[in-house]
C-alpha cells in the first residue's frame, strides 16, 4: 500500500500524511478520525503531553498514554497514530 492508500485508510490526505511523517503535525481529518485535536496529536508525537483524547483512543489513562509514548519514541508514536486512525471506521453523515 502506498502513502496515498495509507492516508485514505486513515481518513486523511496524502499531503497531511506527509506532514505527519516529516514534522509530526497532526491534521484536522486525522484528529477527527481518532477523536482528538490536531494539536493533541502533535504534542503527543513531540512527547510533550498525552491528552484525554489520545488516552481515550488508546483505551487507557493519560499517564498510561504518556508512558506508552515515552517507550515508543517519536517514530513509534507516529505509527501508533496512523494505526489508530486506520483501525477506526470512516465516519459518514446520515443527512
């Protein structure tokens, strides 16, 4: 699967996926997919702080999410965010 395929599966765009991989910047689409904010994704990847949204997506506490982030490192955190997004079903409007 190429980058566009992974981005599509994760519910985001190719350029947004590139930003995630190169600068650790979470997009609005990716954040919506996992139930948090783009800022929370970026801070999690940078190792500054795990948020309640990230913790909920992982099914753990904030401290548990931070411990996991610390153990994984930056690249592992990016992979974790991609995995969370790919594992979530697409959100469809019922309008």
